[in-house]
């Protein structure tokens, strides 16, 4: 398996992210916000500058960590233009995929409504020969991987896949166990993996360094290898040195305030992840 990181977990500065990638042997970067802007708001010129820099540095873009449909169902009208800009960014950056969600759960939405809303976007993705990757998240309709797998099977489209994020299960209101339950539910749909870890405290879940929380990575990593998964493990710690990310930042991450304190935390977690991969010969 290959390793990556969502760059704004530690910085808004591409040069810092590139240096981190070389230090820890990453082969790609995952992009969410750079220069304090989400990818859909970067100019074409800036996107081409980023692609040139990464090409020179021997780094790919493994995914665009977009926020498509991480909104209320009734507020989805502007999302179509966002997706078009994200597709343009994916072409320029040569990313195979764009992350998406199943609408904020603040407003009731059912699978039929979600399927109807995804018909146009999935047609665009098919034409673009790119993938939309749905992620389970405690703030959206698919709070865990069982719900995510059901939705993907209901959508039944070649341009949709899953991001498996076992750390998000520690925030699931239904209490899904990250491994084996979440993994087994979604494993045949997995196209990308996010890596985070968390503990449960009296104040609720709190992200921590990889390997020190409740995600059973010592069994999960061998299971990923056995399943034939050969894609990216992309670090998305949501863990910070000396502070805790706010609820609003957890819900809609990005920007300098979100990145603050992330470099040391990402260094600690990437070192821990690399040790696990070496131990299980998972490179």
C-alpha cells in the first residue's frame, strides 16, 4: 500500500507539504485546502503551478478531498457548479477521484432523494472518467460504513466508490466498531482509505496519535493487505499538538486555523503509521 496525507492537516503551504512527503516517503498528496482556499476556489493558473511543482517533486495527487454535498439537501443548488470546478481541478492535477458526502443530517433526507440528487453528478463523473468517493461521517446521512455501503449499492453506478475512514466510526452516533464491523461492511467498495485514531472520553471522542486510540490498526492493516487493497492510506489525523479541533472545524475542516498545531501531530502519526506498515510488510 502507498501512503499520503491530506495536506491541510498540517499546513496551507505546499512547500511544507512537499518536504513532509519526502521526509516520510509519501508517493502522493491529498488536497483539501491550500493557500486558505478549497480546491474549487483556486485559479486555473494556481492549479497548474501546483501540478508543475508536484510533477517536479515526483508526487501524485491521489484524491481531491472536496466537500461536495456536505450541505443540507435543500441547499444543494450551488453544489453543481462546485463539482464542475472540482472536476476541472481533478483534470489539471491528474487526480483520479473527488470526495463527496450524503448531505448533512441536520435536515431529513432519504435514499431516494440522495439517489435523485446524484444522477447528474454521476453522469458528469462518468463522462470525465473520474470517481466520486463517498465518505461516512457523523454529520451526514451515512454516519457509518454499513449505511455507506447500502447507499453505494442503491446508487449502483460505476463512477461511485467508498472512502473507508475507521477513525470516523469512533464518532458514529450508532457506535459502529471500526474493525471488523465497518471494514467488513464496506470492503468491496473501498477505493481510498483515510487514517485517523481516537479515544472515547467523558467529553466525547477525541483524536489521538495513530495506534494509541480505539481503532485496531494491528488487525486492520493485515486485513487490508489480505483483501487485496493496494491503494493509498491517507493520513487525516484531526489530532493536534496542544489543542483540540473545534466541533465546527471537525464538521467543515480547512484553512489556517484548522491546520494550526498539525505539523508535530502529523509527524508523530506518520512515524507510527510507517512503523505499522513495516511491521506487517504492507508497503
